């Protein structure tokens, strides 16, 4: 008998029913006070109570579906980057899919729908325990329009395979009138085999806002969790969101949005403190670092972080509170601006907007917006009119066309604001802007017109500042590690940045979006810059490489590995034909970009070289390094016009001199230096044949003050010719200007001319300099004439060949 009945003096009445034993009850007994009843196997049950409770807790955390075992050799497994080896036909197909979806769907289709992602969350997050019996349930709502098959299904499976079954009420898919064939019957058949997945189709194009609201009306969970249709949820993503809302129903909580590369599908998980949301006066969403006062407010690093705004694609909210707050503004069309409108409303009307550092969801950020948002200005104007009070003038000043936008009837939204007794916009101003960098700044760069300044920081952000208004404008966030460099393009329309996350990104300064991404799986770039025409970028790699990319077609053009140490800096010659590199191996190298090869190696520094830069005209360049010295170099590169020349006829004329040292700064010895250095200058002034296999090396050797060195392999001035005239700084030579030895004295010699200079009047020196300038002009003229002559000869040869062909053809016909 497995049931227990309590019998009294009156007619038997079943007062309580106890059920729990799975075998016959052997005995039972009351406690002395009569308030507890023990039966049969109580002693055994007591000994196993703790282990059973732990087992039940583990069972409750199980997802609805279990991921299949990981295949470490499968593309994309564990979130690794993938790159396929494709033939010409497959490459064309891949490009067509990228053009259609702005995502590398050709690769996505070959990555498992159930791929595993490495869990790199903070250890405190992994060790958290939850009481699943009291957590609210959730309905996950995913709206989509013409989404690719593999990215949509991977989103669905990642939710089913990472969400505890006891918490996941359902997944509601809202098809916003997609016209792709595979999203019709094929999708219905596929999800019919999945539990707790529902599909709703709209009868007309509703846009993201209304499509999500349609899904919310069908939801039966306590919490609404909105996700985009190209996401991947990480382990333990759902519990922190629901636990926070269970404690405070007025909190809207967002997961940390990790980046999934659109081209390689590499999963970049933010392992440290996440970013929070902000905005600029154009009402464009921005990412910002967590300010100090918010860090001080939090007790633990896994506490939720207050955020002024949210990105809008991924968040969880109590269904009751969402309805109380007025849901979405249905007057907004398609998408864009709804995230800031809801953010303003939450803070001004008594709610909270937070990001939970223990909840991680990856999001594929497409190469470009998959479809246009023509109503963005209308939507943002609507938000400004309802919520920003007098601050809306800042928005209109930044967006003059918005004043003419027909933003529709907002009377209902203003009544909602009154009913909720919301505060004014000035109250939330303290949350709205977090301008300054929160970590060391690694790079600064002015735009060509001097109107803007771009700064790159270890806080993973790039900030743009207005020099005219002397204030911060906006931030750019997509890097997941320190940003080492950010540079404007020559026309100021683009910014290129490089980071220790091994990516180089191109940003559109008009839309403030990342429009291109170059990734490197070997090392990260220390420095990056545009060429003078703005069509290419070059990167200086920590892996000892220099790479040149075409930003128009997203293609690697040239790859050099000429250094034995990391490359720290690069600089383009103004002609765009040459690139100079500075490396930790102590050398400078000059690359000929037209011929694609190394032409000069310059050795002058006694330690790593950190920076190098050409002058505006390209006739000089300077370098600096760990030896605390700045070296100034003279160049004589040809600057022949290349426009209109046929590349097969273009020939480089090799009569330009190699760079040679002009000056060393500082000119006086450093106070901390005990030695006096002897410096040998070794400029090779003869004409160099650039076709030789080993590039010439220009070397500056340092010796002790007691040592002299013989010059070798160098062309020296004739006897009586002024040797000191070759250098800007006469103190680099001995007072005798000896052609065989040069010594640097301990005292400052910068103001003391050598003996030969004292004997030559300034007029003669000026005349000699003028003659040298005229010779340079004459040399350049001769080079141009020689090249034109070469072209003329080639054209004449072509004409003669054509005439011979015509003559032969006429003879054959006759």
C-alpha cells in the first residue's frame, strides 16, 4: 500500500496525501510532538537528500536539445575562423552570396548548425548557481525578412541547445513577408520537427518594430526575449537575464553582444568588462567604456552594468512591464531609432536599462546593412519630439533635413509620457554622454583639412573630435582588443584602424559604421595608413610583415617579409610609389610598390626603430627609435608622372641616389651618456643598379671616442671640394673635414663651422647650392625625356609591326 491516510475518531476523511516512495512502506511513526511523520525509508532518504537536490538542479539546467559531439576538424568549430580553398567558379558563387546577404553565406552553409562555442566567460559567471524553480519563463521572439537559411537555423538551434528546457516556453519566428522560396514550405517542414518552435507570417511588410510586437502578442512566457535572426547563444546566456528580471521587473536587461565575423565566422568573445551604449546628437547609437562612477557603484564585476542606451537587437524584458511601458512606438517604420526611443523612455519613466556581463550572445555584423532603412530620420525625429524636450534642437542642428520630416501623429505617445509621469530629458543627461577615453591613447591623427581629430585607445574605441567646435563628436566600436592606430583617408571620408584583435577595419565617417574588415590569423598590425590616393592601405605587422590592401575590392595586393623583427611604423612617399618601414630589428627599409620589391636597407639606429615619416614633398624623411635619437635622411626618388602611361611600357629609370643621412638630433650628447660617439657617415652617391638581388645598405656605425674608422666603399668629394656641404649638421664631421676619418667631439659643435667653411664666402656657397638645384632639375628633365623616348620607340615598333601585318595581308589577298 503506497498511500497514507490519517484516521480520527469520526468518520475517516482524507486530510492530506503524501506521495514520494517508489516501493512499499515498511513502517511509519510520528515525532514526539506529533508534527512530523516519518515513514519506511526516511533514514535512507535523509542520507541522499543533498545529492538528490544537486541532481535535480543539474537536471533543471538541461536544454531542450543536446548539441552533438564537437568535431574539432569541422570548419568554424569552437568559434574558430574559417577560410575555404575555392576554385574560380566557387569563388564567384561566394561573392554573389556576399553581395546578396552582406554575409559570407557560402561559408556559413558549410559550418555546422550545432557548432560549439568556447565558453570564455569570467569564472564567477561559470560558478553561479540558480534556483530554476523560481526563475520566470521566457518566449524568445525572432523576426526575420529574407534571412539566409543557415544563419536563421543556427540561431534557432543555438537557443534550443543552450536554454534550460524549464525556462524556455517557446521560440516564436515572425516572417515579415519574406519572398525567398526556401523560407516557405521548406522552413515549415523543418521546424515541424522541432519542439516549442512556432512560425507566424505577416500579410504585409510590417518592419522590425511591428513584426516584433506581433510576436509579443502570441507569447505565453513571463519574459519577452528579443533576438536578431543571425545570432549564436553561448552557454549560460539565459539564466542571468531571467534572474535579474525576476529580482526587479522594471529592469530591461541586455546580453553582452559578441562579434561574429561576417566573412570568417570567427567568434570574438569579450572576456573582460563589456561596453555600454550611448548616442550622439544625430541620435546614432554608440558604444562607450564603462565610466568610473559606474565601476565604483558595482560591488562585484559580474553585477549588471547600467547603460544609457541599448543596441536594440538583443534584450529581455518582463512582458507585463513592456506592456505597462507602452511596448514599441508603432509609428516607427521598418527599423532604426526604435532602440534609442525605448532607451529614453525606460530611464525617464522609472525603469532601468542594464547589460549583464555573464550573458553572452554572438551577433553576425553584416558587411553592410542587409536592407535599407529609409525611415531612420523620420523615426529619430519622432523620438526627439516626444522625449528630448529642448534638447531636440541639438538633434535638428546636426540633422537639418529632419526639420522637414513628417514624423506622424505623436499625441498618443505624449499622453503615454504624462500617464507614466516621466521625467524630463535633462534629468537623464548625466547618463547620456561618456566622452573621454578610459584607457591610454595609442594614436592621434588629423583629417587632411584639419577639421577633425581621430584618437585610438586601449579602451577598444576610436573617438572623433571636432576641432572647429572643440568637442567630442562620436565613438566607433567594433574592435574587441586594444586599438593601436587610427588614420583618416586623404579625403576624410574613411578611417582605417588596427587592433590587437588581429583585424583592420575601415569606417565610413558619414554613417559611422564599419564598412570593411581585413583579418589576419598570424599577428596584429602595429600601424596602418592610407596611400596618398586613398585607394590602398598598408599595415605594419607584429609578425614582421608589411601588407598592402586595396580597400575598393577588399583584396591583398602585396605582402612583404623583409624584416627580422616586428614592424612598428610605415610611411608612404607622396608619389605613392614608395613605402618606408621602421622595425624593431633596428633597420629602415624602402619598398618600391610599382615593382613590388625591396630597394634599400638603412642602418643607423642602435636599437629598435619606432617611427618614421616622409616630409610633405617627400625629399626628406625622419626616423626615431629606442636609442633616443632622431635621424634625418635625404632622398632623391624619381617622381615621374604615371598617368596615362601603359603599364607594359612603363620602365623605371634607375639613376636616383640612395637615401643618405643629413642630420642627427639632438646635436649635443645626452647628459646621461658617458661615452662620446664617433659617427661614420656612409652615403653611396654613385648610380645604383636597382636590379641587383641584394639592396644597398646605408650604415651608420657608432664607436668609442678613442676610435677612428676608415671609410670604405664610398664615393668622396675631390680634393678641394667642400665635403661638409653634403650635410646639414657640420658638427658631424671633424674640424678638418678629413675624407678618411670623422670624429664627434664632446662639446656642442653645432654652432662652430669647420675650417673649410670659414674660408668660403656665403655667396659662393649659395651659388654652389643653386648650381646643385639646377643640376637636379636638369637630371629630372633628362629622365622624363628618356622615358618619353622609350615610349616613342615602343609606339614606333608597334606601328611598324602593324604596317607589316597589313602589307602581308594585302599581298595574300592579291
